[in-house]
């Protein structure tokens, strides 16, 4: 299916975004804020965001960094098993979700959960269930790197069965096993990144190592990418776009001990339009993937914004605020022509 020369995406949302803090926040926050209506903001700062005051302060810093852009930062807390109902009631109106990290599994996750004992987690998760606060999870074990996400699926299933009214979002899924799990439990949902729809591990390390495509969870096999593509292109009703756009300074990527993360914020919508057109997916499926499904799952109404894309070659900048984006220096099929507010 060939898309028209211009297409309009209404109220696009990024349901998994890293904005960092300090100087980095001010360098890159506008790259998301200008082309998205809102985003779920990750809480894994140093130290992580774990209190009402920290949520409010971080939101204020984000709003200051984006200036006059029309954009809602949907805030999250870094999950702690000690959260109780009284605390969660007090912070509910300041957050859209709570993010759970297995300890040490990804960037700035050292304070995460060290085990998944249901009884230890029960008080916090039952309170979240009662208050209708979604739980977002970075689902990986400490096993062999290619198997970590698949090994985590039984933990997703254990949690979904134990807390059937809790919305559980499997973040940035990369495997066919995770896609299959969506069909087994009514309360499991997922986000998928743009980079995992494009690349496999071969693109990262099959030739010369490409550090700017190294991320966690690591890109997987072609059959895994095909499962992700099918879910996204068919606008699966439980799957949302979440970029996991994760900026690191160039020196942290092009170094020994390469930092994990792919920076896609400035080109995510253009790459998605290119991908959906290439595969002949209906334009309305792209709209669902980047906005409609997320609004239903999270029950949110983002600020009004139309992003008008045109079929005009665009050469991706080499850097944005000192951060190298995905496909830096390469030419892609779509450009952003105009952004309309209100």
C-alpha cells in the first residue's frame, strides 16, 4: 500500500521514553516534545524517582526543558515493594504508572527487585490493582543474554495470574514468546520500539560492531522481529508504540563498556511511517499503534497535536545535542513537514 504524499498522525504518543536529567534533559527533551503529544517518562534516574516530591520535581524540570512545546509528560515511580496503599493514594494523581526493574538488569536499575516472591510483592501490587495503577516491567532475567526475555515470560504469567485486575505492561518486548503471552492473559499488554521492528542482532554485531544499535533488551532473531512486526502492523489491540529512546553522550556509546540504548526520538515517527508503508499496512493501523491503543489502555487524553509527515527524503542528522541517533547520516523516506497544535 502506497501512502499519500502527506499523512497526518493525530496525538502521537510514546509510551516508554527516557529523558534523563540535568544537561542531557535540556539537550534532548524537545526532540520528543515537538513531535509527540505526550510520553510515559521512565523513573530510573540517579537516584531513582521514588517519592511524590521527586515525581513533582522531575515533572517540573521536564516542563521547563521543553519550553512552549505542547506535550504531557506522564510520570512514573520506580517500583519498591514497600509502597503501601496510603502512599499510592497520595501519589496516584501525579503518575500514570509504576515501573518495575529487576535489580541490575539495565541502566540505573541497581535498586530494583531482586526476586519475584509473590507474597513479598503482594501488598504493593494489590494496592496498585485496587487503585488501577498500571505496572510497567522491564522483563529480563540474568540468564544468557539472548534468552533473558523469554525466561522472564513465566514471571509475567505468574504476576498476571496472581493479580488479574492489575494492568501489566511488558515493556519493549523483543521475542515471539512475549507476543504469544499477550493471548494467554487478559491483563497483559506490551510496548514495542521502532528499533526492534527494524533490526536483529545481526545489525548490531554481525559485521563491524555498531554501538549505536546496542540496547537492552538486545535485538533478537529474525523470527522474533517478524512476530513483533505482525503485532504492530496489524494494530494488535494490546500493543502500543514505546520508543525506549535512550540517549547517551557519544563518548559513552563509542567506548569500551558501551552504554546500552538507542536514541530514536527525532526520527521515530518518520521511521514508523516508512516501515508501515513498506509492509503495506493500513494507515489507520499506524494511527492505532502510535496513539489510539495507548489512550484506551491507559485511559488518557493527550493534548491536541497533528504531525504532518510528507514523503520526502530526509537525511538524519549526525547528532542531536551531542547524542548520535539511529541511522545517523542515512536518508529515510519521510520527513516532518508541519506540526499543528490545538
